[in-house]
C-alpha cells in the first residue's frame, strides 16, 4: 500500500510540475506590462516551487522505503540465483 501511495504522490508531483511549466509558458506569451508579468510569474513560480518541495518532503520517506524494498528483493534474487548455480 505504501508503494502505491508513494507512486500516486510522485504522479501528483509530476502533474504539478507540468502545470507550473504550462502556466509559466502562458505568462511569457501574455501581453501587457512586462514588469507586472515578470513579478506575477516570480510569485507564481515561487508558490509552485514551495508546493513541490512540500510534496517532495511528504513522499521522500515512501520513496526511500520503496527503493529499499526493491534493493532487498534484488539482493535476495541474486543470492538465490548464485546458490542455484553452485
């Protein structure tokens, strides 16, 4: 269950990053006062970065746990294969 939750959170992070990139592109293409656009983009980008860092902090434990489980499984598989080959 933890790995599914971790994968779901990673997908959410990727979606948020793509949305931030999309918004950034739209802001660059918009007309009007360039100074106001730049300031608004800086504020929006800062908020998105903060959100991504928060989300990454929430899933980092799940990601580490998932990676450790996979490493243990691979190590066990290699040990079993080596014992069969001897």
